[in-house]
C-alpha cells in the first residue's frame, strides 16, 4: 500500500484500535464522570470521536472545532488557525477535548486555553495517539490511546494532505 508514492507500514491494526477505544471510554467515565460535552477537533479526530462517543455507557453531546496547523506539510507549523468555531456556548460545562494526535503540543495547548476562555468549567483532553518525542511545549493529555514513535502517520482519520484518512488501520509513511 502507498500514499503519495510512499510505502506504508502497518503500525496499529483496526482490532487493537477498537479495543483501546472501548477501554478509553471506561477510563474517561470513571475519572471524569458525567455529564460532559465532547469537543472534537476536525478533521483528523472525527472517526476516533465517533467510535469513542458510541463506547460511552451514557449519551453525550458533541460539538466540533476545526483548526489547522499543518496545511500540506508533514510538520505542525506552530500557528493554529480556527477554520470553524463551536456552535454552542461552553459556559459552566465540563468539556472533553478530543484530538487524533498530540505531537508538538501547540494545537492542543492553544485549543485547551480557548475552551477555558470560552467559559468551560473544566476541560480534560483525550488523544488517540501521543508522540512524546516531538513535544515542543510542556503539555500532556489526560487520556491517551497509544504512545507512538516519531513517524508520520495516516489512517483512522489521520491524513497527509487529505489522503489516507479512510484507512481502517494506522500506518507509518516510510
């Protein structure tokens, strides 16, 4: 399998992702309680968010925030641009911020602060993937699916310039 002429190497198979998403939902329920609003970062986290919210034992509301920090590059540029803002007020709410990957930390840290500024009473963060080797600032997610090496990844919502997002597994671009 290839993307943009580059071969892909399987990193995390679909079944392993499904099992981890279910266990993450239990961890979040036990540690964060209910109710809370899920804020999902578009576009990369939409598949993860859909699976996560269906794994909760109670209904949750979901809103979406579309931010961009990569453009067509494989590296975050460190400047986060809001493409689509939230549709609702966060005043006094508990919020679970969901993203696909935490690498440099710039995006999640900036969005975390934005949600607090918008009046969220409490914000917890959940990421499918944590790339600790790439961290540029001191930011840690509250809930993490998998720690991954410093490789460029696609699949299960993650893309490279809009390609690879629909793959069911997670692959490293080699």
